[in-house]
C-alpha cells in the first residue's frame, strides 16, 4: 500500500517525463494549417478625418417644423434679431455648446399660445447659423 506522499512523488515524476516539448516553429506540422490573414485594400484614398465626417449631401431640409395650428401666429422681428445677433459660424474658436445655451435662453423667453416651444425653436434655429 502506498502513502500519499509516495503517490504524489510518482505523479510528479510522470509529469516530468511527459513534459511538453516546444514545437519547432520552422517546420509546420502536417496536421496544422498555416494561417494567412486576408489582405484588405481600400477603394478610395480618403484620410481618416474625411472618413469620419458626417455626410451633408441631401440634408439641406433636415429641420422639419411640425404644422402649427394656432391662429395669427407670427415671429416678431425683435426675436429674429436677437437670434441673429450671435450667429454660429463654425470657426475653431467658437463653442457650439455656448451657442446652443444662448439660443435656448433667447427662445425660451417668448411663449406663444397654442404653439409648442419646440416648433418655435425649430423655425428659428437656421437663422442662428451662418456659413457652411
């Protein structure tokens, strides 16, 4: 009868004898297929910045204002002037978030009966932009 320590020593000897040899990388094994990654080519020569730009073609009328059912609704000239006072040109030094905050502050000061505020904002937003 074997003791635990004898059985453990025997197992360790068996593991040492059957240690895995490192495969020879120079000679491929007949059972293994060599892996060749596919070659991917680009059809166009655009830069990464150009690939990440959002497409603008066909989006000229992207802002759609829902139909307003209120009678005698008109945007006052003064509100239009306030929106056009600080237009966003898209320059590098301009902050688009600050422009949106200012636009929301100006447009939220006017309330029209039976007209949703989102409709007024959608109507006025194109006037707050200038340039491409």
